C-alpha cells in the first residue's frame, strides 16, 4: 500500500516529521511544527512568485503545460474554439456544465439585458485625457462601478454575487468600446441588444456614420474564438490578483479592477501590445536573425509572445489563433508583419537557446496580428483580452468566496532587515 506521507528529517534537531500528502501537495502550514526551539516561529516555505505553490483547489480550468493541454471544465480548448460561442463558454465556466438550449437562451437574454451602463459612467469617462490608455480607463471605470452598485459589497449572498457577475460580463464590452471611442475622439455608441454579444461589441467600437453598419461575420466569428481562448487560464497573475483582492471580501468590481491592473503589464496581457511593437521594430524578415542574436545576448531584450510560466510546450491557444489568422486575413488582407512572426517562430524553434529553455509561442504571439488586421490600435489590444477574461476572473472569484478553506490572502515574509534601532532626531543624522 502506498503511504501518502512525506517524512522530513530536520538535521538541526535530528527530529523526524511525517506530513500528509494530498492531491500531490503537502500543506506548507504543516511545516510550522518543525522548530528548533519553543521561540522559533517554525519552518516556512519560501516561494517568491509562487513557482511551486498551489494557492487553491479548483475545478474550473485544467492545464498540462508540458503536454500543451488546456481544458475548461473538462472540455478541450480547441473543441470549444471550433464549436462553442463565448457566451456558451461563459455559461460553462460559471456553471460547470454546458447549457441546454433554453438555459443558453435565458443566460443570453440575461446578459443582453445588462449591457447598458449608467449615464454617469459616460461623464466619468469624459474626464480622462484624450490620450489616456484604454486599459487605465477600463481599470478605473470597473472600479467605479462598485459605487453604482453598493449592494455588491454583500459578497456572502449568492444572488447578489450572481447579479454582479452577469452585470460585469454584460457591461465589459460596453466599457471597453467606450474607452476606445474616447481615445479616438468618437461619440459613444450605445449597445444594440438585438445583436449577439461579440457583434454588439464590434458594432459599438467600429460603427460610424450609419446605424446600419454591419460587422463582417468572419471577423465576428474570429473575435468570438479569441474571446473563448482568453476566457480563463487558471491561476495566472491577474486571476491571482482578483482572488487576492477578493479575499478581503471587497466587492467584485474592486477585485476585478485589480485583475485588470495586473493584466495591463507587459509580462501578462500587455504582451500582445509588446509583440506588435517588437514586430514593427524588427521591420523586415531579413532583420530577424539579428534580433534573435540580441535576445540571446541577454541585454534584456525578450522575444515577446514567447515563453510561459506554465507551458513548456506549444501554447494550445496559439495553435488555434495561428489558424484563425488565415480566416481573418482572407477578409482584411494579409498583415505583412505575419511573415516576420512566422520567421521569428521558425528560427526560434530550432535555436538551442529557445529549445533548451522550452520557449514556445504563447497566446499573445499571433493575437496582436489579428487585432491589428481588424483595425484595432495597439493600445486597445489588452482591453480585447480583458473583456473575455472577465468571466474567468469572476468564476474564480466565486469559487474562492465559496471555498470554506480560503481566508484573507496574507503571505509570510523572510525578514532580513535591521531591527530595534533607536530613533535619531533629524539634526543629529549625518
Ligand atoms: N525571450 C527570451 N528569453 C526568455 C523569454 C523570452 N520571451 N522568456 C523567458 N526567457 C528566458 C529567461 O531569460 C530565462 O533564461 P535564463 O534561465 O538564462 O535566466 C529562462 O528563459 C526562463 O525564464 P523565466 O523568466 O524564469 O520564466 P518565467 O516563468 O518567470 O516567465 C514569462 C514567464 C514572464 C511569460 C516570460 O517567458 C516572458 O517574459 N515572456 C515574454 C512576455 C510574454 O510573452 N508574456 C505573455 C505570457 S502569456 C500571458 O500572460 C497571457
């Protein structure tokens, strides 16, 4: 019989301890009993950036980074991308099962009913400078929503939580579209609730001059596929931020605003923007080998859109996006930067530096090319990530709130600073 325990011998004291192994983990709180004396706090795990620490138990999203597998509630991402819609996938994430036809109709109706934002949100957005980054606008406006829905702070109520989840999933495209229109100096366009979710968003962003403006169905489909691919990704930086902020039992708008802030960074969702800037800087296919040399020289230049904390194999989302490129480019014309991207990938995938470190294209490597071909400015790319990730953030938040093992997130530190100094008045300091 396998014994699911770990025996640890503390060589400082010669004592042995037996810790339980459950789901492939020990509880680091169990290390606390390992002490050199009664005054000792006890052994801790030191894990900056959570390289090997599970922060929660989850049933939402499964990733096998070595084999390049991603599943939402058990369903492989490529099947969802091919067969589902973003709203159906959102239902799946939130409820754990695929909806029946009537469940999906009800869910769609509910989301559609909440796409409008309070008129004051518009004036709030007007307060931003003409060149405000759309992600700054989105983070602030989502945080501001908590002031419009004060009941949202009642996070113990299942009904209240669900109402905010529906609201936020519904309003995010409207807020993102408003932030785009603001940056372009264009009037805001209200949601058209006769349109499906993704088409409604594209229309709010792009429509100009006529109420009859119609998004190309192939572009709506491609964007919806991108929305599905971005809907959740287990305990990434922004989701961990949402869980951490939410663990204080603040309202979900404030928690999601924290997630948007985390997503903004170039090492996370901001990478799609960084990829485009990098491809433009490279400029031509013939400059690719020189750029790769610079990356390998270790002067801090990174091949943006490559590498992942979890995937040590091809990111399965990047595979789907690469395919979607063809469909989008058949409508918009080929993005000339695609040739540079393909050449970068070709060279990198056979270069020892990238092979050894298991660096493969991630979701952001090709998504920016599609966004650009669709006419979105680079600054707006991360908003296009935040819209679909909202359902992931909220589902993870709900799971955290209802998990009886969770408490306010509060890591420990290893203190290495000075202690017990005597205060020196300013005139006596050298
Ligand atoms: N280009 C060049 N070298 C890289 C890259 C890259 N994109 N990514 C990692 N490396 C190198 C590191 O320098 C390090 O080399 P070393 O062992 O010689 O020091 C090694 O590969 C391991 O990398 P880490 O930084 O330890 O990997 P980590 O898991 O901490 O970082 C991250 C993951 C942040 C995604 C990193 O790969 C990166 O910065 N990539 C570029 C930004 C990017 O594309 N981010 C999007 C991620 S997907 C998403 O968030 C939606």
